[in-house]
């Protein structure tokens, strides 16, 4: 079977430089065979890239969810600690007033 195609001048020069002394038909046949034999590998690589991209997006979503949970827990803990601090300040004030009141008598 005969195959005919056109390429630009610069690409042709690069191909010819790589071909060297080999016959054109042998050289182009080897290029096509190499491409066809590597195609499944490329498909597998593309599938791996696709799988990694999906995994990356899943991990990104999981990380965003966990970041939101951590922020929520942090905010809740801060409110709880502020409430405890307020309670302790009131208790301190009561004890201090009681102590001062008992010293005056």
C-alpha cells in the first residue's frame, strides 16, 4: 500500500537529517511502526493522567471540606473559651468583691 502526505519544508529537513543513509521507505515504515506500537502505551498513560486528575479533584474537594470543618471547630472552640473566660472573670469579680467586703467589716 502506498501512502502520500505533505509536510512543511522545515519538518522535511528534520526528518531527512534523522533518516541519514537509511532508505526512505524503511525509515518511514519504522516511524509508523514505532508510533503504532507505542500507541497503547500512550493510551495507558493518558488514562493514568485522567485517573490522577480525578483523584486530585477528589482530594481537593476533601481538603476543602476538612478545612471548613477545622475552621468551624476552631470558631466553636474560641466561642467556648470566651464563654469560659467570661464566667471565670465574673466568678473572680464575685470572689474579689466578697474578699474586699469581708476585709472592710
